[in-house]
C-alpha cells in the first residue's frame, strides 16, 4: 500500500491529480530524452569557439652586409671591418631566403641593410616576397615610400628618428608618418643593457640615445607605429640565450605587436619567449638557425610551431 500522506492513507486513495501527473511526465519523457540533448548539441555547434590564446611566433630575417646574407655578432657591428665578427656568410642570394619564407607562409619577417651596398639585394628579396617582409636600414622620410612601393610591407626606422647626438626628434617621426602612415611603420627600439635598464642604440647599435625602453616610452610611441622591433644588441649573434628580463618587460606591456631578436640558441628559447612574453612577443632566430649554418635550431621546427603543430 502506497502511503502519500495521512489524509490519503485514511481514504486509501491516491490524490486526485496523482495520475494526471504521471501522464504528464510520460508525455514529456520523449522531449527530455531526445529533444533536449539535440537542442544542446545544436547550441554547441552554433556557438562561436573560444579563441585560443595567442602564442609567440617565429619571425624570419634576412640580414644584409655588403650585399650578402650574413649573421653578425651585433655588438661588433661598426665601421671597422677588423672588429667585425661574422658567424655566417651565405652563398645564396637574399631572394632565395625570401622565396623560402614565402613558400612556408612566414609573414612579418625583416630584411635589414647593415650599412651601404645592400640596395640591390634588398630589392631582390622584396620582389621575391612582395608584401611579406619588412625593410630596415637607412630608412628616411625621403626613401620610405619608395621601399613600400618596392614591395616592403612596412619600413623599419631607427637612426632617422634621432639627431647625431642621439636625441629623439618628434618632427622626424611626423615626417616619416606622413610618408608611410602608422599602419606601415615599425619603430626599431634595438638597445643595449645598462645598469638602469635598456637604452635604445642607433648607428648600427654603436651610439646610445636618450630613449630608455620603459612602459612610458612604449606608450608614447605605440600610437605612431604598427609594431616594435627590438634587438638586444649585447647578446645578438652570440647564441648564448635570450635577454629574458627584456622579453618579460615587453610582454608585460604588450599593447601592439613586438618582435624580439638576440641570443636565441635553441628551440627552447622560442618556448621561453612565448612563456615570458605571455604570447605577446615574437622571436627572430638568426645565427643558431640551421638555415644560417647554425646547429641549435631547426628551421622546419619553427615553421611547424607557427602552424600550431605539436
């Protein structure tokens, strides 16, 4: 005997709406078992996927010195050929590297002219990968538009933005922006480390300027460019590890795209830049890359990383 309450038990009967409730539950059983799961499935399919966290990207490079693709220890890059230390000199033209990057769909790399005698090689590289490479080295308000017309996606400016004593010139930045627009300008903040922090260096990283790399500096310049490029000149070309403190500083700011270069010695450095920079700082690898005669990093592994492959 089913006892539902003392009142119903006394009458030995079910409540008047008991069987109506049972019939109602039976009538919606099919909906509960079939329609709700189907509706939930369709909801999941229609809902936009949550974005994956961005991770650091490998950015390729072509460094030109005297018309040839080279890898040079950055701190020795001055006008004296006797002091210059070179890690690699390629027998392939710059256009070969640009074509390789285009085939592997690597964008945002840079061609850097280290001194005079590189115009023809730079033009060949840009022609091989139009719109896929940035161009730096000797950029001024007078030649910036010409390099963009030659196929550069952006021009990269450093020394032009300072006077001969290393003082930043706002009017020169305005002149350059009038030729390029913000969206096609990269400001090069390559630097040297000093006790107080990092100081931007110009003239092939030999002259310190009055500009320190701080969140305030980055804030002040971010509205005038599309990206920042930062070589850590003290470790550039040495393959002894990145400047992790600098990468952490850049990543903690992280308001526009940034590329760090300098010191990478293994594929683990790409993973380290990703972690320290919070996925907001990309990495250029030079001398350690097998493409440039190095043994620490496989170029194919970097391409796979950019594609999201494990």
